[in-house]
């Protein structure tokens, strides 16, 4: 099957490559850059744990209003924690997440596992502050599992590369500020990968995003012919799991659906390489969320990389687990339950781009 160029986009300007990389700090990995940029926090009145132990706080701001806050007056540090004192201009949101949505019938209200109301909407990022700091402790970079050697070589040699992304609403970019048309207008992680690999707008990285919100791995295989097998791709990035977990899809079935997608695509294009993206973690408080399944799906993906040639894992499950060992879930979410905020979209892009590059 030939490549249908009309289905792909590419970047030929600095605006969609270099400028975006600079604006959103895409070349400073969240796990080991000396400076952590714009780490989000939903202030709840308690001492704030940052993911990586801060040596010094550089900037605290609201990315949506561009308001910068003042050291000592609005914030200070104590024993490695960020403290918001009384009288600070930084708003405190105690139990913001535990609220019924106005004008929404009871039957459609979301609840926690113990029956409390749980806010699901796109307002979280409006209230999160962004903390930029010098980090004294390294985070854990996701381990390299599997490989996509032809894709890595194309990127290294700046050869044309055609990539298809196929997943759920996280991959579709839902609730990234660029999608909701709110400042700072950051795209979802797929377009951030495009920016990172477009080499100053040389136009040689081509991508299409065929993701659909709400889809599970079964939707993926059911629609692979219509959505994916309409053009050849050098690389296909499969990113399912969140909706499978809320639907309690057994790991064996999830693995089967992924294997069937790979098989179906390779029947048309045998040389296609694959990256499997294990989902960042959903909110463990949310009634439908079965977090343990996401770890089982990660194990299933690893099994596929072990016995299927030219398949690699992009491990967002482990990275988000590490981040959440220090941070509150409501710091990193954009909708309260299963969508990442901008900062986590950056992390997604950095992890996936590293796998494509073979790092």
C-alpha cells in the first residue's frame, strides 16, 4: 500500500517547530532537566510537595492569566515544601474537586468510590499555578523497552518519516489548552512530538492523528481498516488503555486487540514499526477507574515488545506513577479524572519522541 500524502500534515515553519519547542520547554525533559518548567499545582491549603526536590524556586505564575506571584509575599519554601501564606494572591481551592456540577442532573453527576461528588470539567488548569524551579533531585526516566530502529534512523538522518497516531481522547489532545482555545494555547502531545521532530521546520516529519475520544482498544481494532489502513505509515503509535480500564477490559483481551491491530496493519505494510504508549494513570478516587488494570496493560505491552519485531514501549504509566508518588492527582489533570493537563502532555511528547529517536 502506498503512502497517501494528503492524509498527513508536516511543519515547514519555525512557528510549529522551533518556537513551539522553546515556548513549551520541550527539549528540557521533565525527569532530568536542571530546571523543571511550569510544574502544575492546585493549591489546597496544605504544604505543597513538588515532584523533584527544589533547590530554589524561580517563578510561580498562572499560565492562563500570565500573572506572576511574589516571593515571600505570595509564597515561600520550608523544608523543601512550597508554602502559600495567608494574604497571598494565590487562590486556595479546598475540596475544589469534590463538588457537584451546576445544572447537571443527578444521574449524570460523577462520584468517588465512597460516593462523594467529583467534579469532572475542563476548569482545573484555570486554577492551577505553575512552578518553575531548580531541581536538586533527578526523576526517573522511563526505561527503554523494545526498539523502532528504522524510525530512529530516519530521524537521525533527517529522512522523510510518516507516522500515524491512533488512540483515545488523551492522544486526541482533549483538554490541552490549545484544544480548549485557552492560554497558553499548548497543543496536545501528538502535535508537540511533531514540533520536536520537525528540525526547525524542515518538513520531513509527517504525521496524522486518527484518535477518537472515548475509544477503547476494541474500538481501535474494529475501525483499523477505515481509520488506519487507508495509507501506509512508517510508524504507527498505538495509545489505548484509559477507557479499557474504566470498562474493566481484561488484560488478555486488551493484549489480543493490540496484537490484532499490529497484525492487520502489517498485513498491508509489513515494514511498519510500532510504539505502544502505556497510559498515564487515571484518578484512583473516581468510581469507574480501575488503576491496577493500567499496570496490567503495561505488562501486556511489554510482552508484545518481547516477541514482536520492531515494537517499542513508551511508558507513561511508570512515569506518572513516579510523579504521583509526590504530587496530588488534581495537580496534573485537566478534567479531574482521566485527562492530563498541559504539563503531562509535555511529558508524553518527551517520552514518545525519545522512543522514536531510539534514546
